[in-house]
């Protein structure tokens, strides 16, 4: 069994291979003297037996992460939960899944064909969160899915891996707020997700978030290569509840817009 540090390192290495911008930002922050701490990591999957949220969560739960709140995203046909570790230095884990039965019949057929390629007990593997894409997919299948769900197409193209890491802005020392961090990123040529505004959420909601637009990388399909959006880097500033505790959950309306960081635009 891998240790927590080994698992998080494997997730990070796989992630930055898909999102080179994240490594550049991480290094830029390091050059300012920042020690970057991760607020949360996020993964996506299809809501089907053996590979749904529960399967992706199992390796984290084995290391002590505990499930917290449930969220529903009606427009994007998703449900999600987040997990928190007793050690506050460990990142939260946010896992979402596509409600496949709510998709158009053609998209359901494609997803069924992809999942049919999986070996028995694939979802039980300890490295499922960074297993990558385990199926062959055609460009036309990707294009068909993206018409109804950018999320469905992304999972089809990238499989099982972290969709984004998140910088914990509360622990940065050279940026007083999220606005100053965003300005720094734009100054250095990074493109932010402006869906719903560059900053999603407010101090009153106890969570402010922003994110880059996903890197576009060349992805191999069974009938050729296509350059498509991969993974992005997120930034979260948390505020205190009336009780004085730091808010640990998520704001569905903000998360809904953050999902669009991987949309093909």
C-alpha cells in the first residue's frame, strides 16, 4: 500500500504532465518565496457501478479521508462529495460523477462502449485516481459527447486522473487577497476562467475561487490526434463562519462555473 505522500506525489506528477501551466505557476510562486499548500484536489468520473464516486474515493478513505457534504449540479447532470482528512495539512478531495442516465441516448451508448473495455475489477485498483485513460476512444465519439456534456467528453478523453489541484490562498504570504494573485497570473500571461466573473463566490459566502483556463494538449485518439483542453489550476481563499471556524465546504454556484475551466472554447 502506498503512503499518503506517495499517493499525493503520484497524483501531482500525473496532473502536471497534463497541465504544464500548473508547474510554471507553482515555480513562479516559489520564486516569490511562497510555500504552496494545496486546498483540495478534484477528480471526475462516470456514475456507473464499479467506477463511480465510491470507487474513486476508496483509496483516499483507506488513508483516513472522511466524506462530508453532497452537492448536486442540475444543469451539468452531476453529483459530488468532498472528503476531509483529520490532518489539516492534507488537501480536501472533491469527487464528482456524471449522471449517465440523464445523458442523450447516443452519449450513453458511447460511455457504455468505453466502460465495456475495462477489465474485471478495474475500479478496485489502489491507483484508480491516477490510472489514466483505460479505453480506446474515437475522435467522433469525443465530438458527439461534447455536444451534450463537456464533462462526459473530458472523462472520455482523459480517464481517471486529477482534474485540478488548488492553491490555498490563505497560506500565501505575498498576496493580500485573491484579486492580487489573479492580477499576478494575468501579468505573467495566464488566461483565467471568466465564466461568472474571474472570481467566483464572495466573502459573505466564505469562499472565493478563481482558476486558469485548462491547458490545451495533444491527445491521442484511436483514429488520430486532437488538441483539446486538459487540466487547470485553481485558487481558493476561505473565510471564517460566524462561529469563527474556517469554512471547509464548497459553494455549488461557484463550483458550477469552475467546472467550465475545461470547456472547449
